[in-house]
C-alpha cells in the first residue's frame, strides 16, 4: 500500500466503486464490498497469507491484485484451487498463463505484447546488437525469451544479458555498469520496476553513460509511470526512449483525471508529484467489470463447499473450500465487454489485447510523444497519418525528432570501441604473393609490421570510418606450422584470438558460417593462365576467307549483270569499241565496269551505272582488305587452351597455389588428385607452364583473378588469361559474427573501390593492368556475308535496271513514227496478197468447171 503503484491503485479502485454505484444505485441489488489487505512488501509468502485469510475468514468471491508477478503466481494458484477469480492489472509476466490457472485473469497487457514494438524500433535505427538490463525477478526474467525471438526476427541479437538483483546496492549496480562499458554494444533495453530503475539511471549518469554514444530504451514498466518519477530521476533519464500502451483520449478520461488528481492529493498530501497512469485506469476498469459481472450472477447464498474437515482457523491451503458461485462469476467476467477509461475492455482471452503502443522520448523532465507502433502498420508518426502513402525511401524511421542522451539529435551508431584501452586485434599473415601482404617482426622491438595491397586497403578504410579505431597487427605466422590454411586463419576470429582478419582472404560460403565478411575489395572469379601461341594462318586459300560464299556469288552475279547493262546501253549508240563477237563485246563492257574511262563510255546512263558500281566495289574492296589484314595479324597470338573441360577430357595436368581452396574446386570438377600440382609463387607457375603438361609441367594454372593480374604483370610475354571459368566473391576482411564494424568497413571499401584510391593502390603493388596486351580477350575476325552489303547491291541493281528501262522508253519514244509507217505498209501488203489469192482461187475454180464440162460432153458433139 506504500508503493507508487499501490497508492495509485487504491485511489482508482475506491473511485471506481463510488462511480459505478452512483450510476447503478437502483439497477443492481448486488453490491461489491472491499476487504483490503496490505502485503507490506513482504513478498510471495505475505501475499499468499493475505489471500488465504480473505478466502477462509471472509469468504471473498473474487480477488483483485496482487501487485507483483511473483506474488500473483502464488495467489493465482490459491484462487484456482478455490475456484475464485483472481484479477490482476499489474502482473505482466508472460509466464502467468491462464491455460494452467484458468481462474487467473490479467486486466493488463502481457510483457510479451511490447517486444515487437521494441524490436521494430531497434531495426528502424539500424542497431544490430542490444543488451537487456533486467532485474532478477519473475517480472524481469519473463520477458527475455520473447524479446530474444523478436530481436532475431528483426535481425538483431543479444551478445550479453545484464541481470541485477532486486536487492542490489548502489555499488553493485555501478560495478555492473562499468562491466557494460568494457563491451562494444551501446544499446540497452531496461526492463525493471521503477525502484531499481531509478538507482540504475542515477549511477549511469554519474559514470558518464548518459552521453551521445549510448541508447537507452525503457519497457512499459517504467515508461507507463515515467511522469510520476522525481525530477532527479527524470534528469538522469534524459534522452531515453520508451514504449507504453496508448490510451485513447476521451472527455470521460479528462474529467476522471481531474477528479483523480484531487482525490489522490487528498489521500496522499505528501506525494504531490504522482500522476494518473495506465495502471490506475486498468484498476478502475477491472472494478467496473467485476461489478457488472456480479450483478448478473445470483448471489443469494454464496458459500464454500468444504472437501474435508480441518481444524478451525487453520491457514493451510487444503482447508479452503470451493466457491459455489466462482465458475458463474468467471464466465460473467469473461463475457463482460465495454468501453472503459483505458479503451476497449475485453477479457474474453483472459487478458487484455493490445492495439497501439506509444513511443516516447524523455526530454527535460517530461515524456515527449514521438510516434506510435501497431502490428499492422509498424512505426508511424501520427495516429491520423496515411501510412500507406509512406514511401520508406528515407533510411530513418518516421518519427518526430528525437533528443538522444547528451542533448544531441545525431542517431547513435549503437556501438563503440571499449573504453578500457583495448585495441582492435587485427590478424595478418604472409601471403604467397608478397605484393598482397608481407608480415615482418622487428627483432629488437618485437613489433609486427605488415605491408601490401590488402594492408593499404585496410588502412585506407580505417581513415574513412566516421570514428577512430585503434588497432594493432597480430601475426598468424607466429602460431606455428599447424595453422597454414586460410580456413584456420579465419577461424581465429570466432575463437577470439583476433577481432578481425585481413589479407587476401577469399569470401567463401563455408567461412561465412563462423565469420562475417565485408564487401570484396578486389575483382571476383577464378580463371586460367595459359601460354599463347603464334597462330598465323598459312592456308593457301586464306584470301577467300574475308568474304563468305554468298557474298562472292552475289558480287560475280552483279558484275556480270552490270556488264550486260553497260553493253546494251553502249551498243544502242554504236560505241566504236564494241566490235567483234558477242563475247568480245561483253568482255569489253565488263572491263568498263572495272576501269571506267569516260572517253570510251559514251552514254550518260552508262557512266551513271559505272559510278554507282565503282562505289560499291570501293566499299567491298576496303572491307575485304581490312578483314584480310585482321586475319593475317590479329590471329597471330591465341591461347593454347580455352576450355577447362577439354583439359579434363584429355587428362592434362593443371596447377594451383599451395593452400588455396582451388584444389577443392578442381576435384569437384572431376580432376584426379594426381593431375593437380601445387606451386608456391609466380615463378614456379611460369616454369611449369613453359615445360608443358607432357614434360613434367602443366597445361594451365587455375588461379583467382587478382593473383592472375599480378602474375601477368610480371610474366606478360607468352601468357594470357582465359575466363573467368568459375564465380567467386573476391577478397574481403573477416570480423566476428554480427560485428557492427562490418557495415562501416563495407561502406568505406565501397568508397575506395568507387574512387581513385583503389587505382593508385593497384598501380603501386600490381602495376598498370593495361601494360600487358596478352590478357586482352582475343576475338577471331569473322567473314563478311551478303547481308552486310545487301543495301549496296540493292542500290547498284536499282541503278542498272533503271538505266536500262530509261533507255528502252527513250528508244520507243524516238522510233514511234517509223514504227507506225512500217505497220501501215505491212497492212497494205497483207491486203493485196489477199486479193491476189482470191483472184487466183477464182481462176482455179473456172478451170476446174471447164474441165468437168468437157468430160461430160459426148465426143460427137464436141
């Protein structure tokens, strides 16, 4: 009764009784009678003892309370055995399940209801690690499993859990806070009752943990009553965030708040700072629900049925009877649904259902509303906001401006290099290619120095980080010969030997299972190094290859056609050059199409045809010359091998760098172990490639692209790169899983690779990649086909045919008169011939008739 919640609850419960019967004084014959017991902060036993006393000596039909989750566990068991409903509006431990104790009703929210809103807040600001600070009680521990699941779902984790005893002294709290300062994580979720939480924040402010580097998030245990805390506690909490249940505004709530403040100051004149909280509203609504349920249940003779006979005034649980009206009263409460001061009051699921959480910011001794969260809409700024119109393009959550600890508006990054002077231990190892990394130890100072391509990228990335990171190099080579592979090197990170591992470390799937990698800082892929050969084409008929067969055929056809057209055009005007046989004349016409001479070609149309045809010949001849030159020059250097699968089929030997994972890849492709040879440095590769596969060497070296670029820079002449033949992710830096450094280093590497810095680093350690021409992709020139010149042939064909048609039209037009006279003469001649034939036919008929008469007349009469 002396705790802050206890005093708030008492005032709210008494006012609920008065208000309910002031409204329903004539409607309900059944009235509630309060029997108040004070647990005096005595813990679980004291609360259970008070409950037994109420049940056994006063035969109460319902119990409201107790305040704490641990006490509610005991009292709910007692109520369940007696079938008496137990209603608590402050016990929030999710472990208090009505499935095991059906007579326990939670007129508040379970702590599990708020974990998604907290996790959404963590994700919205991009924090990947958080540390919960909670008291070692049922209330404190109950939320943790649900919080872990919610954080994992949103991509965050808990590297550490800070547990503080409820009876911890100020010094013990301070010691735990100093321990947290030695860790990287700077995001804390505080889940405590106000008493322990007040001590925590006072100490955090004293030792400098309420500055701009830290993030503090309050659960509703403190956030719900933050306005009732003392000014000194609010000063210590300045900049903290919190989540709490949102209470909808109403006129009834405003009127009740005014009356409640007056009543509370009257009841507790020495405690004028306390303000009405959600717990007081839930207590008020719980009494109304119980009063409504009691009015529906017949309470004529409520009794307790004794199961066995025990001695009088015994306090053993077994002596308690079973309520005869308890089941009916429980059903009536579960069916009770109304609009209360706290919002919709509905216990059908044996606990209240949440709808909206409010996100607050403690600033200058008051809680400032900065946004809301719902399961459906997520985080948003205003209740009347159209969340569907939010584009989510801005990286920050849609909240009102936040004032962080230290009075800053810059969002803390959520982690920091520990303040205990510890440096970032960076693992390094000497590479097979010293240009990528070379590690040396000073024999006098024993200091480790590292140089190379990877070191320059790492140190350039350090400079681009928005904060200082002290670091030191730790040599992997010092661990001995048993640790030679790069897998062993990377595995030192999760073992805690290194805070990071840098070098020419390929990002591979198996390594990502125990370490996180930055973005790659080199090109990716695996390719082949092969010798090049002089592949000059010595074919006798090479001169025919620049053009395809269809183009040769089309050229010859159009040449003959053009010659015929020129012959026809020139013959019409009786060109003196066109004498002799037809084939001689045609040959001269074709000669004209190659060697046009205006003195020999007399027709204007012929000259036009020749000009168009010469233009076509000029284009085809130029293309032919260029393509033939390419075939005779570009093809001189070709790789000896172009397909790794052909090497596998022929059983050739291939090489790889010692301790590289490429060996595993080659075995997966099907190469026998006896056909795979390991080499340590570029010179060994060059010697093996020169020998060849049949002379104790190799046909190709399978290597990663960054190494190949370095090899070709040293051995440019006689070798080239073929591929990539296999996809890989390139080189990156390894960090512990979920390390906050990964994202920042990746951004820094992205800035390096997008700018001039990476080019200068490559020139310094590898050289100019354009200096060697053998590594360029070699493409054999292809033959030219008819399709490429179809437009030209169309132009010359149209020109020749048009000239021929024009000549024919002109010829017909000029000779139309002569052709008309000739046609007339032919017609007259044909008429005369017909007349003569008729006369001849008549004469012939007369002769025949005369002979017939002579034959028929007797000789005497003749």
